[in-house]
């Protein structure tokens, strides 16, 4: 209990509550605590989705942490461990969804140090992802260097990693933040007829100098209009109250940016979601390349903030659609 309170206080301390509440920071802080109890939000959702500006009726429309748990229960009833593994295990995922995975990859469990060193040398740049981690934790960006490649190979064989060829993204997307692969997050729901519906989308961009775009590691996300693939609102992080029309690192104007290959993104993600056996509620991360798209991964325990950054609550829509 003490450690949980300590975590809450640390999260609260990230935000300028007086700025949020126009000088009435204590009232907003109390409202945040109330929302945690009533709505099931965490502090970052309360701030990022601007619950402090919303009535209770408006708040009820949004997916929150607590409602996510309910959706996951609806989504995962009767799902086997093998089905979960095809989503959670990065190697199994890449094999099952190979139609949408063009990059080369290997598992450190299946190869030796010499093979890992050769893989890094072949591709020049690779990503090493801990198989069991999520939210971008533990990812290593490795550039080939003959002086260090053997050290990397030794380190990676000591743990369970997926090593992947680094994705070369579309120039229009790279221009936003060249140091990271900037991916699209999409939320899908399967209905009773096993038809996939895309509920919302956002583009995630890494912060200045960051090699990952993850929202929980300094990334910034912008809402996308799923009807046309155009960025339709200002960007947000999960650690401050500022909003951004331009990417803060490169100055790229984001509002109005058209995501290349958008029709292919929608078609591919729907097709992939319909391959996902009985898991009816998933988040998909998609990279945009010059040639088309790459599905990076899927998440059965997805967050619910990014694809609601268009300020449209989606809980009633999901409840109406999701397989019963």
C-alpha cells in the first residue's frame, strides 16, 4: 500500500496542477482523485484526455483503465494460452503474421554469438527487443561496429531477445523524427461475425534523439482521422499539459499530415485482426515504408489514451460492436 501511494505521489508531482486548474490546482487534484475512483482513470489519462474539462456525462463515453479491464474480459473469454502466445511472443507473432512482416528477424534462443554478430553486420542497424517486455522497455538500438559487435552478441545470447532488421521508414514519416521509427497505433474490435472494425488511430513519434516512439518513454502522439488518414489534432505526451501542432524536435507541422499508404494500413490491419483467433480487442503498431507497411506488433493489453486523442469517447461504440 505504501509503495502504491508513493507511486501516485510521484505521478502527481509531474504536473503543474495550478496551471491545469487556472490557479485552482487543489480542486483539480481532488477531481483527479475522484476520477480515479469513479471513472477508473489513472493520473496521466485524466490529464492527457482532459477529463478536468469534461462533465461526468462526457467522461462516461471514454475508455479508461478500468473499462479496459472489462473489454479485455469480454475479448478474451475462452482464449487459450497458445492464442495469447501468438500475440505476446514476438517471434511467434512475426511468424504467424509473416504476410505483414517483411523485415528479417531471429531469436537469441535459436542462434549462437557468431550468428548474431553476422546478423548485425549484415543489416548495419538492428533492434533487440526483450521477448517478455512491453511499452518499449529494454529495447536496444544497435549500430554495427566491428569493435563492439562481439560484446553485443555475448550480451544478447545471455537473455531472451528478438533481434530485428531496423525498418527503413517512409521519408515523409522519417522527417517527423528521424531518430525513431514512428509508428501508427490502431485499435481494432471483432464483432459477432468475426469482422474487424478500426475504432481509432494515432501516430506515435519519438522525442528528440530517442530511438523509440513509445508514449511511455518520452514519445508524442497525434490523432489520425481514420476516414482519410490525415492527422487531425494537436499532439500530446503523457508527462505534461502542453499540446503540439508541430513536432517539438524537428518543427514538422503535423496537423494536416497525410499518412502514406493509408488504405493499405486499414486493409492490412483489418485482415490481421481477423486472423487473431478469438482475441476481439487489440492494439496494432504499424510502420510506414516507401513500399507499403510493416506490422510491428499487436497488444492484447493495449493502452486506451492514444486512439482517443481526437477527443471522441469510444466506449459505447466498442461495447456495441465487440463480440459477445
